[in-house]
């Protein structure tokens, strides 16, 4: 828990930005799709079996107990975490970026 909240959309946009792709969103709800703004290629779409229209609007963890009892403090920002995850996948999973 960091006391911050982020959307899946924000995660997707940051991850693609890490490889130089800007995502343009079209549609709504389960029909919303993310396209590469430069090429128009479809990059992100929702699998209907995972779409939850009645999802709780806000889930936010409170890090104060971990900070007080363990001395824990977040050292990596959300943006840095996403960048680290993308770099790791590119280096270790043979993805090599968008085609």
C-alpha cells in the first residue's frame, strides 16, 4: 500500500510510453480499445470475461501502519515501477517492443 491509486488505463499508457507508443482510447466500457496513435494499430482490448462494470470505484491502501511499525517507506514511484517492469520484460522475455 502506498496511499496512491492508479487506473489500469494509466498503467497501460505509462507502459506503452516506455517503448515510445502513445495510446489513443476509443469506445466505452467493454468496447473500449486502445490504439497506437501513430499507426492506428489496435494494441489493447478488454476481454469481456474480466470486465467488471460494477467494480468499486476506489481501492486505496493506507501505508501508515507499515511505516510506523516496520519503518517501511515507498522508494519507487508508480511511474518508475511501470518503467522497471517494462524494461525487465523487454530484456528477459524476448518481447523487443511493439511490432
